[in-house]
DNA sequence: TATAATTTGTGCGTATGTATA
DNA sequence: TTATACATACGCACAAATTAT
C-alpha cells in the first residue's frame, strides 16, 4: 500500500489512503478509525509518520481526534463533502436571491461552485459543503 | 491519444487533454488553438465530438471562442488559476478584515480556501482565483 | 470595394450502446 | 422480454464572422 520508492512521502500516501476510505464510507460517522498503533502495524511506518498523516486530515476536517479515545469521522457532519472529478474547476461567489431562497442560505455565506468536466456547474452553500480532491 | 475502449467519452478525453495543455502553457494567452477541422484530423473524431469538448472548456473559462476567428486562451486572465493537488480540500468563506485589507477584496466577494494535503490552508480572493483539478 | 478562404454557429438526420420502466 | 429514454458519436449542409488577397 505504502510505496517508499514512489517519491511521495509516506505520511502523504497514508493520508491519501485514509481520506479515500473515509470518502468511500468505510467508517460511518462516529465510528473509530484504526488506532495509531494499529496503523503502525498495518503500514510498517513509525509513530511520527502516522501522526503526521492524521494531523493533515484533522486540519482538513476529514477526521476528529479525541484524546484517550481515538480518531473518528465527524459525527453530525454539518458539511457535505463533494468529491470533485479531475477536469473540474472550483470557484466561489455570493448566492443569487433564488439560491438564498431554495437552499436557505444565511446572510454572508458564499456559494461553492463546481464546474464539472462537462461544463455543468453545481453550486453548494459554503457553510454546508466542501470539495474533496482525491 | 484518444482511446475509444477506455470507457471515458471521447469528447471528455479531448477536453482533458486540451485543458492540461492549456495549463502547461502550450498556447500563450491570445494565441490560437487548433481549429475544429484540425482537431478532427489529429484525433479522427467527428465535428460534434470536437465541439462538445470545446464547449465544456468554454463553460469552465479555460478557453474563449470567437466566431469566424478561432479558439484562444483568455488574453488578460483576470483570474488566477490554482492547480489543486490530489489530497486537497476546497472550501469558501467570507474574508477576515485582515484579508480584506491585504488583498484589497471588494465588499461581497468571498475567499476561496485551499487546504493542501499537508493541512496548510491558502486563501485567495474569489473574484481573482479559481481552482483547477487536473 | 469585392472576393475567396478559413473558422465557428446552427440545424438536420442517423446509428449505436446503455440505462430505465 | 419489450419499450422508452438518454448519452454518445458521426456526417452533412448552410449561415455568419473574420481575415487576407
């Protein structure tokens, strides 16, 4: 799984792998991800490397870490995670009055706009969505 | 170049190829891309298929098309195109007062926030930036 | 000014494969 | 299984815009 000769840092390979598995729904929200020790065993990596991967995922909001308990996918996921295909373009703008009405977007919240490879644009309220690039 | 047996529609393969070549700077802004007829010759595709690929790129702002002249990379590119690495997360929010000052962001313009695979976040004014996923 | 060549815009019909009812 | 709908892809013809001769 982790390829030391690929040129990609090991912590990044592990983070990428975990991010993909979270996006695939391997762990339901609230469920515990493998512990640091377990990840060390499964991957053969050191603790520093494993922790660095998890730190990156925490910063991205992909996982939550609770001291003494473990790592989990955020429970009530207030943000929808949109997986952007290669060939997409992501922009942002303020919502139109129509979008404010249909999505019930609060004042001061921008929209995330994903223009797919087919040129079709989808807009999501910025307080409830984020785009994952896998 | 275009592989009919790949399962990916031919127009999408062509669009992806052209998008990558534009991002690589193969055509400087204002320069003319190959005409529809040329792309038909080079790829062996029909005109409908070639035009569909270009339509997708137009919708994404990757190219501009001028009737009777041709297709070009937008001249004065008012938006900065950020290429997002796999493993990144894209969100949006309104700028902080500090960002408004340093970037000179007009009222009502949100920020595009790219959190890299390393967990480091970069924010760009939404009216001057968009994220490409290659 | 006029003409021709090139290029994109638009509309038509046809065929094939795939997903859905 | 059949029928329907949709996406993809091809070919053709003509209109409109641009540029060079």
